């Protein structure tokens, strides 16, 4: 699960370099809705696709990071997104939801449960 957090941070950095007006990753959704950027594109080593309240990023090696954004712009993710990340790795990790829950619990206080089954990275 720590790999997901590192991948999310790397995407945030790459997107800020590629789109200088980006103050936070959540701004991708607003930029796409206002048609200042495409809803899906390839930037640097990642493709992205804006959906609903979030965005799915896929690196050139196929690793997938799907994230939603809370009303305050914070990045939130659930067990399904963590599982998809694990399965998309070059050496896929197929773990149970209980294993994912245990891993997430072991990472507190780095991760906060913002609502049942949804998590964010602590500030």
C-alpha cells in the first residue's frame, strides 16, 4: 500500500511539472470540466482519464493509480483502488481485501480512514 502512496506522489509531481497552473492534483478534474485540458491524455510517462470525482492514471509500464478527490481537494481511495493498483504492477500482487485492510491499518497514522473503507494520506 505504501507503493500506491509513492506512485500517487510521483504522479502529483509529474502533473505539476507538465501543467504549471496545477496547484494540487485535484485541479485536474476542474481543468478538464472547464475544457482547459482534455478529459484524457498522455502527459510525460502517464496517461490520465478524468472520471466523476476523480482520475485514473496509468504509467507507461501499466501501473494504475485511480484516485477520487474529496470536496476539499484531498486525495481519497478505497480498497478497490488499492487492489487494482496491486494487480497492475509489473509483478502483480493479488491480495484479499482483508490483507489490504490489515496493510492500511499498519500504515496509520500515515493513512487516515476518512469514511468507512475510504482512506487519505495524512498531511
